[in-house]
C-alpha cells in the first residue's frame, strides 16, 4: 500500500511539554492564563503569550490557555482566571505547546519533554525524534505500556 502524500498538509505538532508539574496556585482574580517559571519555559521551548493545552492529571480536566512568565527559579505553575475553577494547588498537570508544521517537515523533528520533581525543579529532559511514515513500526520506538517513574526530591 502506498503512503499518503504529505504535500501541502500541515499538522499540529507537540514540540514541548512540562510533564507532571505540581500546580502551585489557582488565582480566580486574574485576567487569565497560566503563570510559569521561565526556567521551565526555556527548557520546554515555550514562549510567553503562546497557546498551551493544560491537562490536570489529578481530575482529568483539560483546558487551553496562554503562557505568562513568572519569577525565575520559583517553580511557579499558577492557573489564573476561569481556569482556577479546574485546577487546585497540589494538582499534577501536563502543559503542552504545539506548532503548525508542514507535514513533510515532521520526520526528524524533535519533541521535548521536561520532567520535574515535586517542587517543579528540572530533573531530566527527554527528546523524541519524529519518524517518517516509512519508519513506523520500529520495535525500539514502541512506547506502549511504558510506565512513568515518578520523581520526588
């Protein structure tokens, strides 16, 4: 079977994520957005004022908002405005940034996952290389059933 053509198509590509961060605050009395420590932003390649998906591991909620920068080294992950109804201090979350990429440019593109401890300090950064359609099915790339080791300090 021939592979479908990727010419002209674009895909939303998850280029960077903060994995299992701990929410440090939820502030209803703010205009909106999510405040994030800039050290975490830089590690994941996330920029202020860009859209992110935020998934609450604790309760299953999922929102879309935009990033604002907090204080460097603070470990801040604070949901602001209406999002504060969906997140509470102490919840675990995943924050993901996406970009629209021409589909033919996806093979070889890197997706970065930043792992943190319970105080949102960076403990590891994983980079995953996107395969081409012809490279799918490589047993070494199969991550099915992979468990996440929680990291605490």
